[in-house]
């Protein structure tokens, strides 16, 4: 039983951005009261079906925002197989600390998630962690070999909500075409990691003046965009459902915009680091800036933001990719790709985009909660009465320095390490259960 | 560096000129002529002094002795004690010193360490028959068993004092000062 | 002008004056090379570690000779013999060097930034002996020394750098430094090896060697890696040689007493014809001699005193 008062509720699913009070019962939103009008004690007692107010936990959210829990369509939790980088428990802790109540865990583990047993393992480990809702994404092809399709129907029965060989691009157009056809049996989108490996070559950052200056091998923007174009056309031809992961080039945005106009069932996500950092920021001795797709040019960045604002791009996603310190403490070219994102993403975007008036809080939540929940047919994404009480109480004034010690993730490979950020979740509930309070995980009793 | 106050002038331009002339004569006299003699000035102020000796000897003997320049930086024994290494300059000895009598020329003889370094440097260039040392000022306080063969002037000093040799080729004046 | 750097990683953060200081010091060092006894006591008791993760007999020998002439103890961490092949990380190697109290580390590595990475970990000085496609400052400095030896100064001189600009750390470091010293630099190569992003260097680029030859004071040929042909970056040695190969006839078109440089090792008949490489205009052998002098100067500047960094 929970009575949340005086919050500023941002819920694009209901078109609400207003002062509100909420009552939570049995893990669901029982009542929502918007505007200046306050719930009376009698209303509270009646709605919650209790006789005394002391049985109701009350939280006064004056000056704070309440968001539906964020849904991250792209995380790597590394379990099974690479638990030294992250596991489902530590990843879940990082998720809720960052304001994410649902995550889609990618299949590029060891072994890759290509059987129902593995899908169920991931789901079960998520339940054991008991924090965020962990939705498995299963592989498109067996063993990520890019040839034979996985048993998508069985995988879906085991709990997979989407299919992806993310981490690798599917090089064969025919494999992609067949996968789009076959996935229709499930109704789940295919998430495409768009990367033409012949163009990407041995590149380690975006090809351009910055890569030339640093003497690092460049990945041309076309390594992504030609694959986006291919997959959009294949989705159009097959009538399949495609979701483009980590869009990072302006050409990709143009292609997706055109595809949507043609009525192709395509959606796309953008990673916060692609909106906040560019190839000019890359430092030779800091491999936290090494990520795939690589950090874009300033021009790309503007088009990406524009694409998010005009609806061409549907959602934000972290592509949370933890790596151990030892792996990242190597010369740039030898370090693995990836940025640890869950615990810094919301704050970083709040500080750099919302506070600088480049994006409205309402739009931010639409992109990070409502839209991904809809696209992957997940519960949550809104707080209308009857919805699960996945909620984030967000303090726009909260300032925090990102330190290795403070992170719940096992890894620290973030370019925001040792930086001060503003705007953090201070309480997070999943299904009405408080899982994070005052920036600390609420440990199981 | 703190500014030093001139205590007094030890030599003026005439004094320096006379000392050089005397040393030049002594060199020729002691070596019974100019045969086999070469002059090597130690950078920085040993170089103009050596040039002046060369000119003097040319005046009265009508012989132009070969002249070389020696930079001893790379031979200093105190390199690992100074914070930032000194800038090195070129050593230029465009003749063989094998079997020669080398007259090493410097401005001030003090601890003897510069001369020690110069001797090492010279020996790396070849094997002279003899090495003799000419200095404008000998101020004492030797830390090594080294002595000069030709001295312009002996000046007893305290180790806190500084001898400043100014030569017109390098400095704005021509004098030797005792500073404190 | 005094030297204030702990490391030499790149020419980016050297001023023209500092480059001149290196060249001036190298002049004194060069004199030592022609003595009967090529040995100085200067760095007695100092230790230098050579870590060449990429094969290079020339550069490694040059550094080794330079260190030994200055009297330092030079240790070769041969990649084949050290734990590098056993997978020891550069970080752990750095810690090992630190524990040995090495004064100076000279590293060549296939990864851009490897020397900077090491420099951040070590109290010892680090000289970049070539990192990936990023920088090769000692090669550039010896090239400058060789040019200065001929010209006296850089102002008004035109230098052509010809070949695989994209993959060349030599071209990058040369262009950066020559620009600072006041020379005009033109980078020349086929479009596949001279992509537009090389414009970051702020010097002129051209695909046409013949039109740039008139007035050139120096032409530097870069070594062409044969495997670039398999990668499709150029069609054949024959066509490459016709468009960009340096020959006596071509060099005659400069209308000047042009010098020809090459960082070595040469592909005779590919980027440079044999008769040109052995002609009087070629300063390729001088480059090798000067390389030792310049490296002596750098080693001296970096570890000649107690500490090479001013607080």
C-alpha cells in the first residue's frame, strides 16, 4: 500500500504532465488523481481497502518527478559465460539504480541464447535477482553463425520478446530475409545490429578527421547505413517487423524516415552516448570512448536528435555493455568495444539535453518508457490505473559524481567516470515493490 | 638567480690584454717554439681567450696555431645532480690531436671539475703527447689534483664569492669582477 | 630554451623552438659519431629498455647505438623472448619496467597510442619509436635534421611526401613538424591512400605527383606495403610505380637541387628507382647516420638530468 503525493507525473501514455497523487495496491496503480486536487483520507482508505492510515506508506514527492519505469531495449548482462564483466544480478541492480524497471537482455553471451533452456535461464536469473524485469532477447541464428535460424517459436514460449544476433551484424541478406519471414510466426520484432563487416574492417572508431589525427583505423558511416537500408528494404519486401539497434549515422536516419513513409514496420533506437559524445571526444588512452557503432560526428548527432524529436527514431536505449577494467586498460585498438550505460544514461541526458532545453521531459519518457514497452509488447510504459506500479521518483536537482565505487555494475567503462552529473532517480518501484531508495538498492530481507 | 653585488673589479680591459699577452709568450717559451702546438678553448669563455692567444702568437711568431672548441657538457660529472640538463653545444676540433701538445684554455680555474671533464673529452678525441692548461684566473678551492700551467692572475677567494669574467666577444664589457 | 618534457610521444606538443633545440643538440651528437672513440660517459649508470612489438631492425639498432654511445645500459626486451607472446598486457609490462627502475623506455607498437598509454603508467621517460598509424616523431626529427643540414632553414622550402599517406605515421609526424618549422608540405598519393580526412593536417594534398614536382626542394617517398594491393587499395605495383614512383627523370623536373628522402627499408623499383636511391640527390644514407645523432640528442634531453620534468 502506497500513497504517492505531490509528484509531478510525466506519463505520455496518458498525455499527463501534471501534479498528481497515486495510490498503489497489489503491485498496481489503484488510483490516479491529477491536478491540484488532493485525495482525501477517506478516498485513500476506501481505495486501498484499509481502515487506518498507518497501514499506508506515504511518500511526499514535492519537487520531484514521477515517471513510469524506464524500459531499456538494449542491455548486455553477460550471463551466462562472462560473469566477470557483469551478471544478471549486478546488471539488474545497475538497471534499477539508473531508473530502469524493464530491460531487454541481449543474446551474445557464452553460449549465445539460442535455445529455450537458455532463454528460461536468463528469465529465471532475472526473477531471482528480483529487481528489474529482465526480458530475454534470443538469437536469430544458431550460435550467431549467421546461417541456420533458431527455433523462434519455442524461444518465444520460453520468454523471448525479440530476436537478435546483436554484437554481430547478419552479413547474409538472404539469412536476414528468411529470418524476417519466419519471425512472423512469433509477432516479435527482429533487432538488427547493422554493421557491414567488410566496410567496418579492423576499424575502431568513426572514420574521419578525428580517426586520421589519432591514427586509429576508421569505420565509415556507411558500414551502418548500408545495412539499415538493406534491412529496411527486406522488412518492406517480407512484411516483417524490424527494429534497428543503436542508430548512429545521419544516413541511417534518412533511410528510416523514408522507410516509415513507405509504411514499412520499422522502429529504431538511439544510444545516449551517440547523442552526447562525438568522435572528437575520443582519447587515445581512454578506451571508455571505444564503442560500436563508434561515436559519431557532430553533424550525425544533430540529425539523430532531430530524428528522435520528429518520431523517425522511436526510442532511447543504453546498449549497456560492461567490460572489465583489465580488458579496457589496453591500447585503444586492443580494448573491447562498449560503454557501461545504465547508471549514467538518464542523468547524462537530463543534464545535457533536458536542462539545456533540447528535449522535453515528456518526450524523454515517451522515448524511454512508453515507446519501447509498446514496440516489444511489454507491460509498463504508463501509470494509468490498473498498470503495474513500475515507477521512478526522479529528483532533477540531485547531483552526484560518478565513481567506480558508487556503480552497482561490475564494470566502470563509462566516459562519465569521475564526472559530476545532475538529475537522478531517488526511488524506484517494480510492481509496487520498492527496489531502490536514496540511490541505494533496497536489499532483500 | 639572486642578483649579485659587484665587490670589486679584479681586472680591466688592459689587465686582461696584458695577461693574455704574457700567457702567449709563456706558452711559446715553455714549449720552445710553436711546433706541435694546438689550442683548444673550453666553451663558452675559453673559446675567445684561445682565439686571442692564437692572434697574439700569430703577431709575434708569425704562426697560426690550429684552434679547436670543446663542449664538455656530455662529460660533466654532475649531470645526474642537476635538474634540467644543460643545452649542449658543438665540439669542433677540425684537426687530429694525436701526438700534439694541446693547450687547453679556460677562463676560471676553480674546483678543477671542468678541466677534468675536458681532459676526458680530449682523450676521446685522440692521444695527445701533452696537455697543458691556460686560465685567465685561478681562484683556488681545488677539489681535484689539477693545476694550471699558465695563469693570468691568482685571486684568493672565499667559496661564497663568484668570479665573473666578461669578454667583449660574448658579453657587453671587458673586465673581471669579484661578486658576492 | 630548455627541455621540459618527460616523454617524446608526438610532435603535437613540441614548439618550433623545441624542435630546433633537438636539432641543435643532434649536431653536437653527430660530431661524436665521427670520432675514433665513439663513447661518452654522459649517461653512465642510466638504463634504457627497448620494447619493439613490431619488427624493425633499423630503428631498434639506431636507438640501441644511440643509447650505448651515450654510455647508458641498453636492454632489448625482445618480443619473442619476453612474456609479450604469452599474453602479458602492456599494463603489466609497464609495471615490470617500473619495478626495474628503468630510466627510459623506447617503444614501438602496432597500436596507436601505445606509447602514450605506457607514458601515463610510468615514471620513466618514454620515447615513441612508432605507434600504429599515429606518430613516429624520431623519424620526423631525423628527417628535419637532414633537411636542415642541407638548407640551413625551412622557410620557403617545399616538401613533397609521396605514397601511402593514410597508413603512414612518418607522413603524419613529418607534416605536423614541417608545418611548425615553416616549410610548405604537399601530401601526394592515390585517393585510396590519401582520403579526405587527411586534410586534418592542414597541408595541401594532391593525387598528381607530376604537377607538384616543379619547385620541390625535397621529395620523400614512403614505403609501400605490398599487402595493400591485396586489400584493393591500389591495383598493381606497375601502375603505382608509373604514377607515384620516384625516378631520376621525375626528380629532374623539380628544376632544383632537390634532395630525396626515404624512411627505409626501400622497395627498389616500386616507390623509388634504384639509380635515384643511389644518386647524389639521395640523402637516404645520411638519414640513417643522422637518425643515431637525433636519437642521442633526444635520449640526452630526456634523461640527461636527474629528472626530466620541471615541477
